[in-house]
């Protein structure tokens, strides 16, 4: 069992239950899934860079990502139909909690000048979204000898909650010691 999963089941679950006086334990919010998205922007023509990025995301999340294909050709961007233009990944259960632990305790503290994440990045349903500008902060990323493959690229991370709104999601993430800067 993952460390964060254990903390959720033993502590956060009951803290949320008593904090909001729920009548039923099925009303307690929980993290349903974590989505990772990364556009291939400048390097979608370079197969080496795309494969390098794909294998690194695979190593970071312990799960194989999926390529997003272009639905139609766009001549202004020199994109053909069915070209790989992005990478997406959905994490659930154990992989989700392991990734969240890795991001909060290992990767975010490595960012130079990191002062926290914004508490205003919640959508109307209580889901939290944030971005990482450089995916090289993860310890699993291979730093290859070839300098042409060392390029900075970011990720968009979306934490999707079930049975939640903005206030409950914020409380849940503060119980996980999420590094908010506006608190």
C-alpha cells in the first residue's frame, strides 16, 4: 500500500468526515484520478525526441502513456492527419498515490525558487490543475549523454476529485500538506 493511500485511509478520511459532519461515509471526497498532459509542440517531427520524452514519462509514472493523434491536417502548422501531437496519461489507485507522493516530496522541492502552488487553480467542480515547466525535476528522467536530446518540456497535471467542491478539495489537499503559497 502506498504511503499517501495509507494516510488517506487512516487519517484524512476521518478528518474530512468529522470536519464536514457528513451523514454518510460515501459523501466524503476522494481523489478519483490524476491526468498528465504534455504537448509535443516544437519537436513532433523529431522521432528521437518524442521517443525520449515518451520513455521518460513512462519511467516517471510507471505506466505507459498514450499518444494523442491529430484529427485533421493543418497546412499552416505542417501537421498531417494522425501525427503524434501530444502525450496523455491517466493514473488511478496505487500509481496515482505514488506519483502524488513523488511530486510533492521529491520533485517540487527541487525547483529553484519554488515558493508554492497557487490556491486559485481549482475549477468549478473542485478539481486542481497545475503545471510543471521542466520535467527534468523527476529523479527517474534519463539524462542522456547526447546534448541534442536535453530539452525542457513541461507537464500539465490535473487532480480530479469525486464528491467535492472547491472548499472540500482545498481542505483535502491541505491535509496532504500540499504546498500552497497563498495560505
